[in-house]
C-alpha cells in the first residue's frame, strides 16, 4: 500500500463520522435554535463529528472490522448524546 492509498483509506474511514456530524449539527441548530444560539455551527459540527469518529474507532477496535451496524448505531448515539449535552448542558 502506498501513501496515497493510505490517505484514501483514512478518509473513507472518517467520512461517515464527519458527514453525520455535519448533518446532525445542521439539524440541531435548526431544531434547537434557542438553546444553541450562542454555539457556532462549526464548533457544534466539530464536537459531533469528533464523538462520532471516536465511536467509529472504538467499534473498529472492539469488533475488529469497519462498517459493522453496531458501530454505526454507536456513532449515532454518540453524536446525539454530544449534541444533547451541548444544547442542554449550558
């Protein structure tokens, strides 16, 4: 595997978590306008994407494979918990 293949593998691994974070942050800013008024969208998206990526890495380490449904469920739960914490934890 050359360096370019390694970069593509890492980007493909992180893409679902980042996409989930971006979509969830957008939806959260739209649904919880009052509670998230002071939180910038980029910061909210970064928190959501980071928690999703952490769940994705944990799923890879626990199951030994990427792309398991339990890992994706953990990503959604981690993202939702992070957004809830950011909205209600102030």
